[in-house]
C-alpha cells in the first residue's frame, strides 16, 4: 500500500479548497506509476494499492473521493472491488480500467458496481484526466445537493408547526380553486370537441374525421418528443382544423376534393384562412390558429394559402398535414376511391420531401406500420458514415451521459446533419450503433 500526495502548486492554495483524493488500484507497479504520472498535473492526492483487499483496508482509514481500478487482478478483481466499494462507500466515484477482452466482465461491473465510467487500456492521459475531473465534479454536485436537501428539510421542519393552520386554510382554498379549474378545463375540451363535431354532423363522409386526425397528430407529436403543451395544441388544432368549412355548402362537404369545380376549389382553399379568422378573438388559441392556417401548406412550397415551404411551416401544421392526408385517403374525402391503410402509406411515401416534411413522415410511418420481425444486426459507425433511413440499434448517448436519441429512431437527413453539427461543435466521438431499416 502506498500513499502519494502528487506534488503540485495546488499545495500553496490548500486553504482555498481541500485536496481531492484518488485511489489507484492495480497489481502491476508500472501501471500504478503511470497512473500517478497522469494525475500529477491536476494536483490530486494519489493513493495506490496493489490489490482489492489492500484497497478496501486503505479506504477504512482514508477518505477516498474517486477510485480507479484495473479489471484483471489476482484474488479480488476490479468488478468485485468496485461492488464492495459501492456498498460501503457509495459516495466514492468508481472508474474501471479494462481491456477489450474484458467486455463481458465490464458489463457485470457496470451493473453491480454502478461505475461512473470505464476506460480501455492503454488509456489516453488526457481522457483519464477528463474522466477523473468529471467524476469529482459530479461527486461535488451530489454532495452540494445533499447538503441543500438537508438544509431545506431542516428549514421545513422549523416552519411546519408555525404554518400548520395557514397551510390548512391554503389547502382548502387551493382545493376549491383546483376543482373549479379542472371543471373549467373539462368544459373547455368538451366545448372544443362539441364544436368540432358540428361540422361532421352535416356530412357523413367527415364523421369522426377531426377526432381521428387529432389522435394521429398527437401520436406523431409524442413520438417526436415535443413539449406537452405543444402536443396538446396540435391535438386541439386537429379537432378544429376544418372549422373553416362550417359555412360551406352541403355539396362541397359531401363531394370528394378531386371532383371540385374551379369555384368550389377556390372556396375549399379558403377554409384554412377562415378557420384562423374564426379563432382570432381567443388569446389562448393563436398557436392553434396558426397551425390551422398552415395545415395545407406543402413542404416544397406549392401548398396554400401562403405557399410556405420547409421549416417556415409550423411544426404542428407539418404534423397535421400528414395526419389529415392519412385519414382523407381512407375516408374518400380526397377521391371517390377509398384506400386501405397500407395503400395510403405507400402513396404517402411518394410525397416525402415534396408534400410532407421527411422527418415527420418517417416518424408517422414508423409508429403506424404493423410490427414486423426486424434484423438485429448492428454496426458501430461514426457520424460521417450515417445515411438516411438507418435505424438506431441502441440509445445515442453523448459523452456526458445524456440520451440524445432512443433506440429505434429512424434517422433522417436533417437529423443526421444535426448530429454531425453536434459532433463538430462539442468534439469527441459518439458511439452510434445502427442497423438497416427493414424494407416494407
């Protein structure tokens, strides 16, 4: 067992901040020496141990902030050591050194020892220093969090008795307000649904159309992980997207779009603007109104009423355009012939990038197609090698541990561009596991 305070200018500033202690564990003295040299520049207090038992004995008498352990050691291996360290000193950050041949054991160490990171041998000193720094910063944040939680709890206990009577009165008033607010929300949504159903009562062809479109649009928005408020706004826009037709003639409502004469076509193409105008007096509905106005815009700019294109079209309108067309093709609103869901999806693929936002359409197709057996083959590649239509085989996690995309996400050209931009801006290399998208 060896204790080594790495000589560093930090010693002169010891009064400003305590020296952090790192314990390095390996049965090879040359590896321990290399670790100490790598950790000399940051100025940590470095302890060393030549085995797991020796490390545990040292930790009983020394405060250790972070432990770096080799995987393969005689007697107690790194996974066993870090598992015991986690149980006895859970605040100590745990890092594992491992070779490529130890990956199965590394997985076990991650599961049992809840390690912070693992580094492959031979390691890069800069990467080692960064991992140690990040681990210690995480430990400091967790300690601050616990201190704040303890302080908050103590303050709450002190205030609890003094506030008991006041809290009871506030709770009673709050309950009354909450009940009234819930009732108002239910009435609000009920009114919207009733209002949306008025138009459908006039035309059998449109019966249930608004609700089906709203449900599909909400599913797409959720799959794209939009904020909850945006999802709700898109759902309401789906219910009300055709309110501009409420003043149209019965002939217009019951005739397929493909059979409109020029006058009827002009009247129909006004309904998005009329729908927006119908909501102009409602402050809380302006986001919904904007979606309704733009839900017939096309991604290539050939839609109506404003000929918007690309991302200039609100995301809610791009979603609504896909959901609306999916139902129109099956209900016969678009043409005399009704299509099956599979036929509809096939035709909608032809509009990818022209009529529809490619990313929105891909998400819709992914969540709406029947589940089929999918290939489990996966490939690790860099962001430069990604191609559209590839599917993430594993979660895409940033170098700081943030889940950026979940497994199963279909990569679009725009999404790949954003991933490459992230890599260029943040540096480092993402581990991206993909598999080909199964053909329909």
